[in-house]
């Protein structure tokens, strides 16, 4: 005998209401502020550049990693990482640019200069 989707949903709802959630108790991952690293989620240049690459590849393609490197990360006012590519003298165009908040990793701005 097979259970319907509705029956499965009722069982899951029952478990979370009366069984599973109370077992987690105080301090579970459902409560509180969560983990906040002292140095922020983006603590250094290396992490900022990795995040920048992860954002740029879907937008500009993998070629950007070869044409616009090295990438330079600068921390502005101990709050925002600015990561930019490097424009070679023989290339035309601009470079990828991103602003990433140090504390939580939020992407504030993504663009490509001309």
C-alpha cells in the first residue's frame, strides 16, 4: 500500500510539530542569531577574489579568468572588498568590478568597466 503525497506531508508536519523540533531544544539551528565570524565572512583578499570569480563566471564566462587577471582585492574602510581585474596594455575594453561586504559577503555591486 502506497502513501499519497498528502499523507506524507501530514506525517512530516506531525514529526516536526511534536517530535523532531522539540528534540533540538534551546540553541538549535532554528533559534538565535547564527554564526558570525569575528573577522567577517570575507576575512581576506583570497576569499574576496574567490567570491568575485564565482559571481563573474556566470555573467561574463570563463574567459574572463584568463583575460583580466591578475585580480586585485582592496579592503575599503574595513567594510567592503573591491575586486577588479587587470587590463593588459594590448587588450581593449575594461575590467570586471565587484563590491563585496566583508561582514556578511553580500554582493553590493557588479559591473564591467569600459
